[in-house]
C-alpha cells in the first residue's frame, strides 16, 4: 500500500499518514486499531531536493483517501551513523549565538558548543529563533565512542528536550532526528511529531538574555573548583 507522510509543526504539531482508502481500511481505522507504517528495505532517506505538498498520495487516483495520525517511524541503520542531527522547534533564544570558526569555505557561523552525557554537541541556527512553521535550530551530536545505539540516542533526545525547555521557559520540540555517516549521507532517521507547546512550561529559571551563557557556561579562573 502506497501513501505519503506529513509532518506539521504549527499550529499544533502532528505527524500523519495519508493512504488510499478502501472499505477494509476504513473499518480497520475507525475501530481504533492503529496503522503500522514502514519503509521498504534500503529506502532512500535523504530529503528531497524539491518539496511539493500534495492533497493526496501518489497513485490514489479518484479513490477516497484517509489521513490518520501516527506516532513514529524509524528507518535505516543507526550503527552506520557517525553523528546525529536533532531538529529543534521553538523560540529557544532571541539573542544571536556567538560566531565560531568552522572552516575555510565558511569561516564563521553562529554556533554554541556544549556537552551532555558524554556527547559533544553544537547548536546552530536554522530557520531562525522565532520560526514557527519551520525548525528554529539544529543540534549536531557526536559520541566520542561509536557505534551509536538506540538507547543512548533516545536518552540524549529526552535530556536535550528537558534541558532546552528548562532554559527557554517553555516546551521546545526535539524531533525528528537523523543519523549521518562520514560522507554526509542520511543512513538512519527517526520521524515523529515534536512535543512543542509555545509559552507553556512548568519550568522557568533562566532569563532569555542569559540563554547563551546558561547553555555554554564559561568558567572563571578565580572561582575555586567545587
């Protein structure tokens, strides 16, 4: 059965699948049984060059089609990944990130390096701090001791969600996540709707003007070790 996947970030995050309908499928979904969505072996995970939204899946023709929410789709081989890219949704910071040298082709880029549970992380601006319909930031995550494992990856995503949400004072979405090999090719992907509720959070402790300092602390030489 062929269909299409749709990820929307606003006004409410949702991840849905659209498939050509049949009497059997309508009865199956209306009865509360969830659909299982999978990709064929060796499916290409690289994002398409041209994004074209369609009202219904390719090949549906004149048939009716249904749209149903799904929680998650995971594909590829995580063990082949050298690093992860975590896509962040939400206004994490309204102040520019510090510029850092990254190479000769593009000498500087606004980035914020940090670390979490043994991972080396870099936060970089994507769609902009106030992006709503797009990803606002991307976090590059590198584990010094590969290969990558699913339990450590899921733990990192959960910790990044709680930490970034705590700093921002509202829920910051961390999804989807992709694994990239040494050649820059996407070899693993975990798609799902991010948990993202603007201006809603049970935690708040960091003023927004201090986000950069809170996420990347700078130690003073005159402060004794604790």
